[in-house]
C-alpha cells in the first residue's frame, strides 16, 4: 500500500489504511510529542489526540508538502492546544537569569543522547519549552510564536533566552566533560 | 553570546532532528477503540432509543390491555344483565358481547328513575332528567333500538328525533339536560310489556356515568360521589426524575491544618452548592382516598464545589497533599495534577521549587441509593390533586468522588475521606398530581431534604447536607 492508497483509504475510514498510516509515522510523531510534553504520559496523550485529528481531517490534506510534515504540524498544534489550556495556571517569573556561558560541542561528553536532551527539555517550564521548541526546532519567528501562543514578541524573546540559559546550564552541569578534566 | 545561542539551539536541533521513539504499546488499540464508537455511535444511539421505545410501548400496551380486560370483566352491563336478556339477544348474533348496546336495553329502563317513572305513568308529557349524551353514544343508543333482537324498536325510534336534539357542544362537559319525551307513556308501556322487563331499579351514578361516557372513569371524579367509588387501597408504580440543588449546613468549631485553623466561616465563604440530578422508581400504596405511603428506589447526588480549596502537606507522606473541604479531606499526589497543582516559583534562580498552589474548582459528589418512606396526604382531591408529604429517606453511599473542574475538564482526584456509609434524611414536600386517566397520572413534587445526622466523622466540622429537588414523573396504578 503506497502513501496515496493509504491516504485514500484513511479518507474512506478504512481501518487497514489507518493502521498503515499509524505504523508509518507513529514513532516519528511520538518523538516529537516527547519533547513537547513534560513527561511520557502527556506525550502519549498528545500522540493519541494528534492521530485522532489526523484521521478526522485527512481529507483536508491537499498533498502540498509532505504527509509527514503535515502530520507533524498537527502534533505540534495539538501540543500547543494542550499548552494553551494549561497556560493560565502556570506562574512564570521572567525576571533576570544568568547565562552559563558558551556550550562548546567539543567539551560535551560523547555518549550524550537525544533522550538525554529530551529529558532536559521536559524539565523546562511549559512556556519555556514551547517557545524553545517552536523557535529552535521548528524554526518559527518570535512574531509567529507570539501569535501562536497568544503572548507578546517580547515575552517570546524573553522566554527563549531563559530557556536557553537553563538548557546551557544543565548541559554543562550534566553532560560536559568534568571541569577538572576540561581545565586540566 | 550570539554564538552561545546558536550552539545550544544547534545542539538540540542536531540531536532531535529526525528523532524517533517507539510509540507506546497499545496506543493504536486505544486509538482504534476511540474511533469506532464515533462511527457507530449514531446508529447505536438510535438502537437504544428504539429499544427503549419498544419496551415502553410493550409496558404501556400490556398495562392498557390488562386494564381494559379487567374493566370489561367487571363493569360491562352485559355481564350484569339477567340471563333472560342475554338469551334473547344472543340468538340474533347482533349485539352479543356489545356492552354498549347491551347497556341500552337496560339503561333505557334504568334511565327512568323511580321518580321519573312515576311521572311517566301519570302524565303524558312528563319529563325526565338525563345527563348529557355524546353524539356517538346517542347514535349508538338509537341504532341499538333498531336491532331486531330488541323488541322495543318502535317506541325508541319515536324518541330518536328528540334525543338527537340533545347533542352537546362538548362531550367532556358534564351538564344536566332536560329532554322532552312526548311518547313517554307509550315507551313506559312498551317497556312494561316487554318480556325482558326487569324490575326497575334506581340508577346509580356509576351506571349513569357508564351509559353516558363509557368506562372512562377518569371523568368519574367529577360526577361520582367519592363514597361510591371503588376501594382506593391500591399499589402504584412510576418513574421519577428531578434536578437537585444541594448544599449543606455546618456546625462545629472547625479543624486545624499544619498551617492554620480553618473555621466554618471560611468554608461558607468559599464553598457553594451545586446542581445535580436524581431519579428512580417510585412505589406507592394508597391506604384510602387521601393517605398513601410512598417509597421506591432512588439514586440521588449531593455535593458542593469550592473555588479555593485548602491544600497542605499531608502529615502522612512528604509526597502527598491534602485538599481540605468542610465535608472531608481528599489526599492526592500533586505531581499527578499538573493542571491544577501549580508549583510556585519563588525565584527562578532557585532550583528548589516552592509550595503548590491550587488552581481550579474543586467539586465533591456523593451519590446515595435511597429508599424513602414518605406519607402523602391529598389536601385537594380532584383530577388535579395537591399532596402534602413528609417522612424519611435513608440512603446508602454508593459513590464518593471528587474532581477538579478546569477549562471544562474533570480531573478526578479521588474520594472524600471519613464520609459515613449511610445517610438519614428527613423529607417534606408539597406537590401536585394530575390524573391523565384512571390509571395514569403525572406529578410535580418539590421536595426539601435535610440530613438528620452529620454525614462526616472525625472532623471538627459537622456536615449536614440538604437538597431541594423538583421531582416530576409518571405513575401507573396497578
């Protein structure tokens, strides 16, 4: 079953086609959901809700761009919706932060994994995590992020700076070759 | 600095670009399960509705036919007629088993009360009083006179014109009409000469009513004296449903949390009652016309909501939090309630998080299965009756739950501790009932319920729930 047949089958609500689509993209999308969520449990929820939207709206996919990109945007939007629902509940303090200095790739231990970095992202507050992901990983501008998250551009910039600072600090703290070794 | 930014962004982008993680096991099955009901939800709903409609239809049909059968057996005049009349009519195969026509012969005799008979025999232009006749009944009466089996055709046909003139504007209207019977002497003589003549007896109101409006006893309330009605000791069943507003009354000094003393004024300020629903099956036993005992089986929900629930560290575990309400305490793990248990950030430089603050409406529900024992007294007795009721309604706790209501979502938090398994309510109400027919009635019963004893234990605050409900329903007399 090729991609076109899968899409057509999904439009016709074919269970077989839906499962084929799911099998094709579930792992990729779960990866995306993981770094947009605070934990695995919420990532599972996002994946679930995201695929429901995919199946319910597959007819609106016009073939412009890749199917994978379309599904990924749905997953990101789903994560964004979940964030919006929660956002009033989070208390953020944007006052001041300290940078941890340069993150020098040469000094990062060699066995760092994507899973480790995801753990760091998940440790961010939801708003920092969302801004950082949208900016650094998805490539949105602050203006776009401000519109998507219903925040000001200034807040987006501030949140990004804060997220970066936290991540820099943690990367250095956990994954740098120890300062002794480095300095020595 | 700009390089720092690029470095950290690029680091994450490099590692996470194309990142895959095995989708959780069972995720597809859950997805599939959620998609299937949506596809089949509509037909399934219709099937359920159809099944419910069929059940209702069968139930009411059975009740109706059973009721009709019973009425026919007990109240048709044919069955009460002397054998000689039946023997005369039966061979003609015309009016056999026709209660209305059968009634006519007798009723025409009986429709002349003793006093009227005297007038008829003594005067040529006598008058008798008759209750109004529906046009159909008149026609049937007249038609019945044409049956060969009934020998008094001539006399009755001569009355046809007069009777036809007594058509009424509204067959439901009960009035008294005076009918002139110019040939009453002849009619009386004919009846007297008839072989089937039975001794004239005084026509009872029930018989008159049956003659006029058939067996629909729904109208009987308006014309038949109560003393002549059938014995009203009887069972009835029904279904009742009600919106319920519930809240509570507090007494006691309050209780202490690790941080503060919480008094009932705080809870009265922060907590509110809530609307829920109740419903069930009613079972009534009527002792007489006015007094009855109402019982049944009801599921009712009470509860409250709190806009600012008191939260504090559980003394039992460093990982748990207690949410305290006037009704009792709910223990939760705050880490599992990210939507509502927001960790305060006192200082972003401080990696040690602060306390939790609660955001969201905290709702507590208690569901009881109740078996009320309520005496009902009919203050006003007619088709519209007014009932005064009072009694007890003990219940067993069948569901105890609490949840946070956030953005339209319900985040379940567990059960309220130290709630007693049984509730003892007092009940009083004033309701109205409307009889659709002899067997069927609908009602509206506003009820006030108050718990006689506190439903919580081991607390400095005693919690007495009360509720106001508006039960509406349908009742069927067995």
